[in-house]
């Protein structure tokens, strides 16, 4: 007698990732389930909604200029360049540097592909940073790549036009929305600030339709000042949790899922669809967004919650602008210091604490001492920057916000080490060249930038020095 084989119905296997189905439409969803999906969707989508809203704020400007006379802004198709370090009153983005002259512009590369005009920068360090809609880098253009002077074309994923003669190379963004962020090193010497002006005037981005193969110039010192909203105490709030789930569908429509994310997209979409038909579930989304902003995103402003510990109280994400499926690190950087470069371009290293584990505060005085030959090993440049508790510049009488390669007056100790003094009051006339002013009585953070880092930084064999507390300010 033979056994009868029992056939068990099997789940239909999708032929491709696009065939993956989520929760079937019309399935009953309890509020707690919607809240669970929404919390994950919030941290996944927060950087993308943030980026979208920044781009929207620029989209309507009439021409390249400066928002409030400070922030470089432009309509799609262009960038706007500064002519000096960014002003300390800037509130558009946290953790700007004062080592480079910035440019910025958001693009729509499917409809308006752009030419990046690269002049001959000589030995000066320069970089054209790019960020797609996920804040991922998609372009390798700069001093460290040996990029030659010429005309470089940036296009979107759906662009299929003709590449004209005279274009040096083409870079394709994986998303239509992209940010282009040129950066040009400048030191503190007045003669260097004068020397960069000719280079800046040739650092242009413009629509492919305007390309004629000839070098164009623009006097960025004449850029118009455009109206800006009143400055707040912190960074402009780019994500409104009450509106987040109304904006998320646009992001999901514009930004296709990465391979493997198809089910995630459909799960989130099923919750959004259900909320459109049920006011109770819609309220659950809004309330979850408000709670997630406070409980999930706000803690990510603190550098101690960003990246990996690398020694002596410092942390650093090793995968900047290459986040992939690391949703936590993407969100943490979007909240604390948006628009990283890729790791081999720049390594970002930060701390909130001194060597005893106490929060850095302007009521104390500190030293940061790099032993002889142990400043950050870079081919480009390095700096130590101080930010207040909102990750913005803390005003001071020297108008000094960072020290490093750009600082021509730094004094080394007799043994060849370099001691930097971090405090609210001057450490004395003989040490003032090495003084990094801190806010009086307020919390602050320290931030090392290593542009074009050498192997010891990338491989983790170089460790930043401790931040030593000296005494309390009375």
C-alpha cells in the first residue's frame, strides 16, 4: 500500500523583485500595527523628505544668489558660489566648514542635465560633492581623483539625450533630484583669499542647453541677496512631523527602491493607503510622526549617537554618503550634519565629551594635543571645528571657528607637538594663535575634518587625541 502524498499550497514565488506584494489591499489594520510601520518609515524616510524640502526651498529662486546674503542658492540648472567662508549666522544646514569656499545648487537632472565647468585649480585642493535624493554620492570629481580641467556632464537616470562634442566625462545620478556642492580650499591669509577669486569666477554649473564649449565666467561678488525667513536658534526645520506622511508618497514615487527594498516600499504604501480611508489611522500616522521626531530623531543630533567609536571618546561613520541600507546612519547624519562626502574624500570625526566622559561645556577649559607628527594624516587638509549645542558656529570676538591646515599662525610646542586651547576666554596672548573660542557656559562639540584622508584614518590605525579638561572658568 503506497502512501498518499499530501500537497501543501506554496506561497507564489515572485519572478522578480517588482512582483513582490505587500499586505493585500483592504486588509484590516489595527492602530498599533500602523504605528509600528510608521516609526520605521519615519527614520527611513526622514533624510529623503529633509532633502526634498531643502530642494523645494531653492526651486523658486529667480537666479543664483545668496539667501539672506549668506546661503548660496540657485534654481535647478545652476549653482551659486560664495567668495569666502560661509557666514557664522548661517542656519540652512548644520556643521558647515570654514576651510573651503562653498557652492550649492539642487538639480533636476532628468529634465535639466547640467554642465560642471572645472577650471585649472593648480595645486589647490578642490572637490565637487554630489548627493542624490538618498544623500548618496554619485560622482568622483576633484583634486584627489586627478580630475582635469574641462566640462563634465551630470544627467538623471531617465535622461537619454545626445552628448555634445567637448564634454570630458558623464556622471549619471541614480535619482532625478541631486545636489551639487563644489568646495574649494582657502587658507586664512588675505593674499590667498584674493587668489581664489579668479578660480571661483570660473567654477560654474549651468544647463546643458547653454553649453558652447567655451569657458564662462561670473563675478560671484555681485550675487544678489535674496529674501530669507527670520533666523532661528538652530537649523531651519526641514521636516514637519505633522506633514511627513503627506510628503512621503512623493519621495517614494520619485526615488525607486533599492534592490531588496521592494517589499519595504509596498508595506509602507499599504499603511499609507489604509490611512487615506480611515481618519483614525491617519491620526495614528500624524501622532507617530510627532513622537518619532522627539524620541527617534532628536537624539541623533548628538554626535555620541552617530557613527562608531574610534577611540578617546570620538565617533565617526565609516560609510558617509554610501549609506546603502544603513538607514540609521543616514538619518543620524541628516539630523546632525547633512551632506557628507564619501569616506575617501572626507572622514568626519566628532566628540561631545572630554577624556573623563564629561559633556564639553564653555564653563571649562580644555586642550587638544596632537603629538609630533600625529596631526590627522591627510593628502588634502584637516581642521578642528567647534560647534555650539545646535551644531552651528558660536560667535566670538576672533570670528574664529576652526583651526588646522588653513591656520598659518599656529605655534608648535618645543617637542614638535601641537596644542590647541579650547575655552571661552583667551588662554593668553602667547597662546592665542592656537585658541579655538568656545561659547561661555554652553555645551559644545568638536569636529575633525580630514579631507583626502590617508590610510591610517581610513583603516582606523590613527586615533584622535583626548580632549583634556584643565579647569573651571570662574
